C-alpha cells in the first residue's frame, strides 16, 4: 500500500510539473509571438517619405550647434570611454589572438 501511495504522489507531482512547464512554455510562446508581430509592424514603417522626412529633421536637430554638449561633459564622456577601453583591451586582444587564422588558398 505504501508503494501505491508513493507512486500516486509521484504521478501527481509529475503532472503538476508537466502542466506548469507547459503553461510557462505557452506563455513564452505567446509573448515571443506578440513581440515578433510588433517588430514586423514597426519594420513596415521604415522607409518612405515620412521616414526620410523624420530622419532629416532629427539629423538637422542633432547637427544644430545649440544642441551641442558642454565641453566638460564631452571631456567626461571621452575619459570614461578611455577608461573602459583600457579596462577591456586585454580581453579583446586575447580573443583576437586566440581566433583561428583563415586558411590561405593554394596557388
């Protein structure tokens, strides 16, 4: 009798896990599908007269001298970029050095 109770408990727990995982996978599938559909709709708006007009307007705004950053802020940004570059350069150099070289074609 103890064995049947143990099997019943195991089957119950297994079914709970199966339904929970199935529900989670269904939720993730629905979420991914809605995101993909949203991206597909947005991609459809790239191009055309409205896109290029908006692009030109934003480009003009960014190129406007009055929208420039203060010199102190530029220096701070450049300093931060240099610090990050110095910090990550050894890793990038090691990754590039470890990359296999392409085979040279035989002449």
